[in-house]
């Protein structure tokens, strides 16, 4: 018989961190790694919508890094040193920066703010960017509340949101969709 997906252990509103520590499901740490999961799922949709193979490959790597981030956030920081968890590396940030620079070199300079939209793929990339920013805010809040969060996680999420913004512009160019400039009412 296959293992059942439900355990009923969370029916009382608590869950266990990696390491066994019980916390309420409303705990900041749960909110942080739950939002990482949301972002990861949303990136799966973006991959399905994109036609650019390089962008798809990079986003698959990002999904893997988000699992790494999620496991770090889901672990009791006191018990983490004794556990073998995957780790985030500076090279992961470097990859995003390299891709941002590569795409930026192929794009016209931005002369004004742009509005999200113009094509479903671009809109979804912008939503993913916003979910990424929310994820970053949750991690910063977790750290400000005295919970341990590796600084590289916050740096990676910050760079990822930049990557998603540039990717939305690049995807628009590939799809031949004009950017929608913001024209403030003054």
C-alpha cells in the first residue's frame, strides 16, 4: 500500500519544523517557507508559458534553489547545524546577475516605468516578481523578529525579483509585445 498523503498531525493547527520542533501554522517561519512554495509553484506556470529555452532552464534551476531556501527556512535553526541540508551559494546569485546582464544588453534602455501586462506570459512573470518580493519581505521580517535567516537567502530573493522583472521585459521583446509605459497623471 502506498503511503498516505495525510497524517492528521496538523489538524490542531500546528506543524513540525525539520528537526521536530512544533510551531503554530501561523508562525513567521511557516509563512516564509510557504510563500517560497507559492513562488516556486508560480514559476512552474511561468516556465510553461515561456518559449525561450534559456529562460526555462534558468527558472528550473531557480526552482531547485527555492527548494533549498524552503528547506533552510523549514528547519529549526538550533538543530540545523547537525543536519545535511542543501545549501545556497554565492554562485547562485552570480548566475542571476549574469542572466540579468545578458538580457539587459539585448533590451532597449528603460526611459520610464512600465506597467505589467500586454501579454499573459508577461503578466504572469510580473505576478511571480511580486510573489518573490513578498517572499523576501517575509524573510526580512523573520530575521527582524530574531529568527535566524541566512543573509544569502535574502540576497538571492532580492536578485531573483530583479531577474523576473528583466525576464518579463525580455520575454516581451521575444514575443514582440510593446512595453506599456506608465504615464502619470499630473
